[in-house]
C-alpha cells in the first residue's frame, strides 16, 4: 500500500516524533507502517523517508539509495559527494552523533517539500545507533551522502525541515536546480549562495 506524503504546512511535520517500545515495534500495525513506508519511498522515488512524512509521529526512518537514483546526477558531482549505493535500512529510535567539524554543502530535496531544493551544509561524518525493525541494536559510521541522508531524516523526527537549515538564497525549483546548477560542485555552491 502506498501512503500519502504529507507536505510542508501540515503540523505533523513539525512535531517531535515519539520513540517506540520494543512491544510497539513488534505490533502488526507498526510492521505494516514500515512495509508501507518502504513501498511509498520506492514509488516516489526517494532515498529516505521518516514516519512523520506519512502522518505517523513515530521515530522510524528508512533509507535506500539505489544506483537507479544516481543516473540523473552528474558523475563528477557523485564522486565529490562520496555518494554510493545504500541497501535498504529501517532504523528505529535512531540517535545520531556528529563526528569532527568538517561539513559539506550540496543541494537536497524532500518528499514533503515537493518540487523544490536548497543547499544545506551538513556534517561530513556521523555515527548512529538505532534498532532494526526486529528490535536488534545496530550502529553505523556514515560519511558524505550517507551521512547527509541520515541527518536529513533524523531532523524530521525533531520537526525540522531542510528549509530551516538551507542557505536561504539557494531555495529554488527542482527544475531550476537541474538547469542552472546540475553540475555545480561544492566550491561553486558555497560561493554562489553564501550569505
Ligand atoms: Zn525530507
């Protein structure tokens, strides 16, 4: 089943999402929400989805970055971003820690801010602990694009959208991003949109 993608303006996107207990996670309802989130992400298509985006104020995020999502991205940009495929991850009650103070700045979009994109500076490296969908503890160290997706999705659980953090002058339609900045590397983005 595909779920409705809530758009900016709907208050569920601005609430702090609730953690799940292991009991809640094991329920049929929660497991169904996870399955429907996966179907919805793949249908969109997107690389990450947080439960508030489908109207559920719960600390669940899913991530998947398939090579088919990379086809429209300039290869030089992909390399600079450190973007590689990520297998499907379901993360429950994720806790993220920024490592070091290195950042990178690139365009990102959001399935809840449909049709737009903006440049956001994000930490280059993060570590994360969470449960998988069965309640087993998992941990990751993520760099580059993987770290960016994690930061974006976990922001959703705090009621934060990328538009709160972007370089304001970089906000534009996806169409203009593709036409005007489709091949722009980080140095150009920083120079163009710095305050
Ligand atoms: Zn988003």
